[in-house]
């Protein structure tokens, strides 16, 4: 026994899709269901399909416009963030450079002042190599050696605390 009348379908028929002037692929891409098993062609389905296609295309265009606007907005924000980061880097680099320059100037001034004192090589037992090692630890004159902490100096150099104390005794006798 066959029931007559309308029943809910699973999608539009192939003939209805073709009557609208689209391919199955195009309709499916729009998110509209197609039932390839259906063989009928109903005019009201064709009209509904035309309306759905137009509505869906409008929605997609609006979404595309929104995404374009959002993408531009995001790109602007990212560019602004990049510029801020670059400016911060430049600012910190210039601050670091200034700080390094100050440190270098202080070192140069300290070296100038220290070179005015008695040279370490005046102490017996200190030659060029030992002088270079003391220099790398910041000790340039006899006064620097006498003022320096023995333990700290032994940690910064290869010399033992006993040897440094011997050198200090020799320096005091100058």
C-alpha cells in the first residue's frame, strides 16, 4: 500500500539542483543537502532552493567581509605590537649601550688612576704573566693588591690565598 502526500525529504533532487542552474558540488559547498536517490522535480522545491542559495551566498559574503575586516584589524594590532616591541628593543639597547659606555669610562678612569700608583711588577715574583692575571681580576697597582680581599682574589685568579698573602707582605715592604 502506497501512501500519497508529502513526506520530509533528505535533500533536493538532482533535477531540482540542475533546474536552478547549479551543480551538485556547488550546492553541497553551500551547505545544502542533495539526495541523489530522489527522482522528482517539484516547482516549490526549486523556488525554495533558489531562496536558500541566495540566502546562503549572502551569509557567506557577510562572513567573508567580517573575516576580512577582522583580519585587517588583527594585522593592524599585530603591526602595532611589533612596532612597540621594536621600539622597546631600541630603547633598551640604547640604555644598555649608555650603561656599557659608563662602565667602560669608569674602568678607564680607574685604570688611569691605578696606573699612577706603584706598578705590581715592582713586587718580586710578579712578572708579565702574573701581572696579566692580576690585571684580568682588576688589580693593577700595589695599592689595589693591598686593598683587595685575599679569598675573593684567589677565587678570581689561579693563585692560592697563601701566595697572595706572601705578595701582600712583599708589597708592604716596598
